[in-house]
C-alpha cells in the first residue's frame, strides 16, 4: 500500500515552509514515528514523521525547496522491502564508529554548508535522528564560533575563509534562518507602522522576595514547580489589563479591537532566535499553572519543539531581559499587539523611604506602547498598577 506523506497544516499567518534535511533516503526502511524531514517556517521548526512502517519509495521535494501546506513530500510503501539492510546502532559500537556514522550521513545541504565554511563536522553537536547533523546544527555552530570539545587545539575553532589571502582579518557569510528573517521583518514592521513610545517605572522587589522566601518550599512541595518572578508579573499584568482594556486592544485599519480575553506572550530567547509562546486565558490560571507552562515553553523553545498554534495570537507580551543582565531597555511591540512590558535585572539600589536612605532590591520596568490608541496617562497608570501589585502581593487576594 502506498501512503502519501504531506506537509502538515500550517497556521493562517504561515504561508509556506522550507525543507531542511531528509533523515531517510529512497529505499530506506522506516518505522512508524521515524523522523523523515524537518520543515522550517517563519515561527518554528516542524518535524515530519512516518505515519506507518514501510520503505521510503519516493521523495518529491528536495532540501531547500519551499512547500505549501498539504503538499506531498514523499511516498511510503508499507509492503516494500528496503534496498539496503541496516541495523540499529548498539551500545558496543566504538566512539570512532559513531563519529564516522555522524559524518558520512550528511545531507546535501549540510554537506554544502560544512564544505563552504571549512568546518570539521566531527565537532558539530548533532540533534537529528540517530545522531545526525542537521542544517540548524551547523548554523548554530557557525553562530557560536567555538565548540566546547575536549580537543585543545585550533581544530575547535571555525576557520573562516579569508577575504583575500593572506588576510589577517577573516570574515564569513552565514545565511539567516527563516525564523531570524521573520523576526527581523516583524520588528522593522513594528517600528515603521506604530507610533511607539516607552514609559518607565521601578518596582521594589523586597515584598515579593520575602513572600517567596517564606512560601517557596511549601509551594514547590504542593505543586511540583518553583515559584519564580515571571508568574507574579504575568498575573499583575492581567490585573492591570482589566483596569486599562485599551492596552489589551489592537488597531485594525481604522478600528480598535478590544479583546475580552487575556492571552499573554512570554518572549523566550533560543538558539534559533526569539520566539513568543502564548499563555492563553491567563486570568483563569493559578500561579502554579503559569509557572509550569512557562517552564515547559522554555524547555521546548530550546529544543525547537514549540508548535505553530502555541506561537500564534496573543494580546500582550512580557519580555525579561533581566535574565541576561539587562538593567534597562526599550522593548519593541509585537504586532498586531499594542503594548509590551519589559522586565530587567534586580539590583540593590539606594532609595528614600520615609525620609531615610535605605537599600532595596529594585527592578526597572519599561512599557512600550502604540501611542495611536494608548495615551500617556493610560500607559503610566497601567505600569503603576503593576508596580503596586508586585510591591503589595496581598492586592491579589483583595482584588485591588
């Protein structure tokens, strides 16, 4: 029986996908669930697996091709016989054999990148099926420049081709991934099409830090997840959005769309670029669920396992540059949203309380917003509402 393997359904905002690397070649035996190929979209990298066991009879699109949803990628013969027998690697295989297998099974696209940039393929960390190197692995390797490997010699450094030998000023050209290109397009679009303005405030983190210290062990014991800082800002933002619904709205031509729900995007940096998975209906989620979801999104963002649905939509975004040490920044709105909250590094600073100078763990907050529909008064009061809630967590209980 012949089975067609097609491009999975893509989101409405994702028109097509680019084929990365085939894990199987015509004539190879495949088991149900085996990875066949990865597809890169503007948002995520999708893994296409075999729906049934059999033999890969025909490949209809090659690495680098751009395909639409529902396009036929390959055909599997469920009654076919593999042209070349192969056995699964065993634990007794030597390290040398593992490296040889890893290098020999490079796809044409990966082989081209490796040759162009004169990379020692043995040093590239592999994330593909059966330890194979994918195109994304090579690109990440090029971006990092140096691979952490127990070989203390010059082979661990990517040798860039000199502009003109014997130049001492090497350069290299690395293509942007689709995710990186799409991120660049959206950020530029946001600056060009929105009247962006940023307002700042600072919040004293001591009250919440004390609360967290008192209850973190019991919280983790009861819910199986640690109580972090992001959840309190997510919940505080939702309470502020309820008070100032215009911040949760967006512009559609000459209309303003007010959202009656609260889908908060949490910006996550990964090797493949910036992604913003969405926490949906956050107003109905308890703190523990928010923490679980954020941790899950972070783990899967690093592994490239987020789905298009999880990255689509959102009415408001929170970005935490503080985890990288940022003290202050002006975040860019994620269109078509109208505002984004930027969190920053917690730093001990001298502040005045009741006429006395004291040291407090302070965090700068930034709210970038579309001034076309959000006035400065609303933006300032929105940010002040978040500060008050974080500085006095009992406001959650009293719904103040």
